[in-house]
C-alpha cells in the first residue's frame, strides 16, 4: 500500500489520458531513462529487536540476528516494497514502490549485518526502453527471481512484468506476463504483493505463486493465483485481525512464509509471519498457516513490506525483512534479520 506522494503521482498518471484527448490517446513523450546511479546508503545498527528487553533474542519461532536503519541522500531512495537476497546472503535486489530497482551488498560482522555496500538504483524499463513510470505504472510491490529472471508485480494496474535480469541487470526491459482475468478484478490498491516462483521438484514447479494484499473471494478470503506451471488456478488465504499480505518467500525446506502487515493511523503498524507448506498450495485450497512471529510498535519495526529467505553457510535459514517508509519523514527504512528456528 502506498501512502502520500506515490498516491499523488498515481492521480496525475490517471489524469494523463484525459489531458491527451481520451483513453486511446498516445502517451506524452518521456525523457530517456536515467542510467543506473551509484548511491551511498548510511546504516545505523539496531542491536535489539525489543528495546524493553535488550538482551532478548528469541521472538516466537525466530531468533534475532541484527538490524540496520538505512538512509540516503538520493531522492529515489526509500519505499522498499520487496527484496530478494542471494544465496550468498550478501547480494540483494529490491524494488521500490516508485518503479525503481535497488541493488547492493549487505556487509556483516560475523552473523550481524553492519552496512550496505556497492548500492545502485535505476528506473525499471519497459520493453520500449522507457521507464515504466512513463506509462503511469507505479506501485511495484512484489518481486520474484528464478534462474536470472526477475518478475515484478504492479499493484494498481494488476500486471506482472518479466525481466532478464541475469543477462542485462538493471538495464533489463520488462515484458508482460499473461495473467488470469480474475487478477484484473482486484481492488486498485489491494493488488498483488506476494510473488514467488515454485521451485523445481515441487508439484507446481515453474508456476508463479501470487497473493493479493486484500482482494477478496466470495467467501471473504484473500485471493491467490497459480500462474502457469502444471496446475494453474485460484486459491485463497484466510485473513484475520485486519492484517494484509505484503510479501512472501519460500524456505529451503519448501515452506512458504507469508509476511502480513497491519496499519492504522490510531494504533500504528504491526507485522506477523505465517508459515504454510508449499504442498498445500493447489487450486481451490484455502490456506491458514502457522504463526511464527507477531510484533507491534513496541518492537523495532516500521511498515514492514519485504521478506526474503536464504540459507547461511552454517545451514541456518535466515529471514531478511525491509520496511517501506513511504518516503515519509516520520517513517524509517529498516532491515532486520532473523534465524528461523527448527520446528
């Protein structure tokens, strides 16, 4: 969910066809895409997840490893809505809700994250070579990677773009992925926020798994989609306590972790993570999952929207979470890491 400036940008984009003479008018000429820019990201350590009990490390089924509060003077830094950390636990690719890529390298002191190095930011490009924002496409809310191919879901226009990131990096151009017609019926600001590629060896290998933020089916459950693969179709995720789905990731043990976020101007933000066996995701399924962690504003969280999973060299399953600061002066961009404990 985008709040503030991005929403105003979307309003301007929605007015563009009217200003150009109707829905079928051509888009206004756009400037050439800016090249990837190297940026400096400053990092302040977050030593404890619970400031009230600074020595506490275990929270639900997770063990806190460390965190960072991130900032940069670059005007496009912020709004992180999804992240994918590489198998080495260091290199990462993220998307912002203004249609930008952010990539870099997490540095460590032992197992504790200490900073961000080699950071670059660049606008996402469409197949015509222009930034996707030239088409009025913002709210890039979900990211999946598979063998060098990156998939990005655009929330308000209910589209998925495919990029050959492995070949062209930040200069890759997006092409549209065919999606089921039901996706186009999702609410404007409650579209796809969770996107994964089913791994090889699973019964749905190769399928894109997509879950909306809060697009409901007839039974009042959150709508999910299996796109492509051997068993395309629809499934659902059972909501509770006014939490919305904001990201997801698959563990090395073929479990799906679903990050949820609660937001209220009165009560603030909260987050939780639920776990679902990958084998449960089939057409017609209604998923519920096991709660792993729940945290409110008493903990070191903000508007947590991104989740990634990788296996550390010692075999630990490590979760990386990032927050979307909505480009707001009163919110923070933070990165948190946890170890997933054995069942």
